[in-house]
C-alpha cells in the first residue's frame, strides 16, 4: 500500500512540475508581445481612461513616444540633431541660414520676469546643465535690422531648489511653440512667409496638440488669423510678454522651421508634407467657416465666363487706369471681381472671393500672397512687375505659385507705363535701366524699396495688356474644359 501511495504521490508531483513549467514558458513567450505595445500608446497595464493613453492614440505613430517615458517627437525635420533628443534635455539646431530652433523635452516652466523657459529634470542636473541657450524665434536671422526688434528667449536647465519659486499657475498637457507675431508680420506676405507657414511646418505633425506661446502678441493679428491659429492649436494662445503667470508645459519648441519663400520641402519632413498640404489646411479651415461646398463640375462646356480677380492696391503700386483694365478684361470674356486690399473683410470672406477666381492679376505686392487661396492646378496668377522689381517678383510669387501648379504669367512694366517716368524722365537710368541704377548708385534694400516699391504706380498700356489677358482667358477656358467629366 505504501508503494502504491508513493507512486501516486510521484505522479502528482510530476503533473505539478509540468503545469508550473508551462506557465513559466507562456509568460516568457507572450509577455514581450504585450509590453512592446506600450511605446505606441497601448499600455495594457494602465487605465484606458488616462490622458496619456488617449493622447498617444490621437496623435498617431509619428508623434508617439520614442521609448519608455520619452515624450512626443518635437522635431519633425529630417536629419536634424534634435529629432531623436532624449527626455529632460535641451537641443538647438542652428545650422539653417534663416532660423534657429531649440527644443526642450520634459517639465518646462515659464519665467515671465526674465522671458525664460526653465527645464526641471526629475533629478538634480549635472555640472554643465545650467548652460544657457538663447533664441530669437523669427526666421530672418541674417537680417540684423529686423532681428534687433525680435525678443530673445532664454532656455536653461533649472536647479532643484528653483522649483518652489516656479510653481505652476497654469498647467498645459502639451508642449509650447514659441513664435513671434512681430517683425514684418503686419504685412500680409510676411504674416504667412515669416509666421504662419513656418509655424505650420514646425508643429503640423503634432495635430493641434501644442500651445502657441506668442511674442509681440496683438489682438489685431489674433483676430485676422483666428481660423489659422485655431487650426494650429486646440489651446488658447499664451501672451508670453504680458502674461506674468507661470505656465507649465510638457516640452517646448522655440523658433520655427523655414524651407524658403512660401515653400514646403517634403524631403526635409518626416511625413513628406508639401505646399498642397498647407493649401488643404487653409481650405479645411475656411471652407468649413464659410459653409462653402466645392462647385460641382459643369456638364455643359462654357456655361459660365471665367472669373478674373483684380487685386486693387491703395497708396503705392496702384493701377492708375484700373477701371479701363477691368472693362478690357470684361470685353475679352471675363467676369471681373475687384478685390480691394485692406477693406476690413474677414479673411474667410477674402478666401472665398479668391478661391472663386479662375485667374488672379495684380501688381507685385503683399496681397498676391492670396494665390495660396487659388485652386491648385485649376487657376492662374498673372503678376504685373513694376520697374526694378523683377528679381523680387520672381522669388516671392513666380516660383512659389508654380510649385502649387498654378499657371503663372508675368507682365513686365515698361518705362512709359511707370509713374517714375514722370519724375525722372524716360531716358534717366532709374527708368531706362533699373539694375544699372541700383548698381551704380550703390543702393541698399532700403533705397531700392524707397524708389521702386514705395515710389511707383503703373498705368498699363491697354494694347500690350490685352495680349496678357487673352492668354489668361484661353488658359482659363482650357482648365474649365478639363474639369468637365466625360459622359
């Protein structure tokens, strides 16, 4: 009997050992498969209702944590030294000719008195951790004149004892983008080129999970571009100069990326965005605001006359015979819309007016930036180029509009069409050969602006300009036919 009991006891011990072995093997086999999802925002050991988990799933893989407790990827630029920075560190990329951009990963707090951002690591910083970085967040660092007017922001790692005097008055569950609404941004071209487009470039990958911390904040800027500001961020703007409270963020981006004049270079971005994506960003904002629905394709050819928008400037570079130009365009076959500048219309209404145009024409100037509102591949931009401004015209609007697949045409003003001929005479070098005048007189950018930008109007030769309008009209009809679906 004892022998039988011993045999049974041995069999039971073997079963227990085999069961434990199976459990251990299962744990070793499947535990890594569960744990590996945590960096991508799926943590099986965390409550599903936590803010961190919901944020990660909202933002998507390209802004998920790198590993462990690392925060979202702040730098979306390919090849940047800061694109894989560690948590609780500061990293600056100063390699670009136009702009410096610095990043802070971790617990970041504002110090309004010194216009500083302080990084508070969980442990005491090392010996060299208090070294400061200073950034002027405006993408024209080569231009000393305007950079003297841009506030400088200080970034440093704080000492542990500083935490008590920098307790959070306002906590944000997102990083901050520090940008400037100063510089030249009261000009429509620079508002987009120096401010809004670079800001979109820098933070679009965060999908509005970012706070805008604005220097030189003013209500006029915020009111004019309210839809774009809301499109960049789900949070209220922080006025970093006048708001004396201590704001706390999960990280910081100080400065904005710049890819060239009104340009988005997809090879420099991890997610390969283009200028078409920025155009779609604007369309999503303003078409939703206006309740606008894209026009359906016409089923019958030529059911409407192409629409021409004439940008009507005030003060300088005015088309002095604008009424005659509008009448000429109408006789050629356009429905003409005079688009007055600085007329107080909300930008959403301006967007709707420009988007409805098949062609936009105007003298070189900031309001031609509205070509961004035209339909890519379905519209044309014709730039009237005054004397002395050909290089500026090509760089500012010629090349950028072509990138957006707009048909581009230019009309070079001749001496007798420029008001400068009345001041200097047709034979004066200022009128006869502007490039020689600039070179021989040693004019800097200020002098060129005084003579050719601020000192010139145009009266177009209707015979010459008819040819330009006829080309635009033919192009508009061609694009209109291409929109008609086959039966």
